[in-house]
């Protein structure tokens, strides 16, 4: 399944998962404002990965 993903895809996915986990840890430790701030990084990281995919696909055509 992961053979289709490049190294960049894997790194961005790991970064998104780590920020999600860190956000949850902060939230359950009582730092809800910081947790929300870090949690907002997840969709931004994933959208950046999609942007890179689109740019690479257009440059290969």
C-alpha cells in the first residue's frame, strides 16, 4: 500500500500525525489553547502535501 508514496509523502504524513498526537497530549494536559493551535497544523500540512503533488504532476506533463 505504501509503495505508491514517495519519501516526501511519507514525511508529510508523519509530520501531520505527530502534530495531531502532540495536540492531543497538550489538550489532555490542560493546555487547550496551545492544543487547538497545534491541531490546526494538521490540515495545513496535508494540504501542503496535496499542493506539492499537484505541482509535481503538472511539471511532469
